C-alpha cells in the first residue's frame, strides 16, 4: 500500500495557498495605493477651494525639492485626466473632475476588496481540502499499523 499520491497533492495545495496569500498581499497593496491617491485628491480639492489668486504656494519640482510660487489665477486649474493627459479647467469644474476621480477610486477600492474576499474564500477551501487530505493520510497510516499488528 502506497501513500505517495497524497504527499504530492498536499504540496500542490500548499503552493496554491501560498500563491493566493501573495495575491492577497498584492491586492492589499493596491488598496493602500488607491487610498493614498484618494487622500492626495482630497488635498488637491481642499487647496483649490481655499487658495486665492496671489497666494504663495510651494510647488514640488521632484526629488524632494520645492519652489515658492505665487498663484496668478486660481480660476485656471490644470487637472490630470488620466493616461498622462491633463486639461485646464475653471475652479468649479476642476473640483468636480477631482470629485469624480474620488468616486472612481472608491469604486476600484470596492472591486479590489471583493477580489480579496474571493481569494480568501478560495484559500479557505484549499485549507479545508488540505485538512481532509491529512485526515485521510492519518486514517491510512492507522489502518496500515493495525494490519501490521494483526500479522
């Protein structure tokens, strides 16, 4: 009597569970990135709403460097539209565009959370399968021991 088949199955299940855990971690990272993007969008909306023409701001240049600048006209806001495109919009339109962006981010966060739930469910099913397989192997071992004891 051979138990070789169960060991291979157990290893496959363990690898599948590990892959699902990695996928879950990636999805959780995606949610963190989306939440950061949403917070930055909130900050942009707040800045557009509170700044006035003539205000002094610090403009990021990249690499952690900033430059002081004066807002010449708060009614002319350049807003990123996605896919490396941007458009100049009036203040109210810019805020509306950013609010829509936040809604899109919220929808994507919800989609990713649903994906995480699916991954967790699949992982739980595999863990149950692994436990069943382990129980079967234990029963086979006990049966073999009983058969050897009877001889």
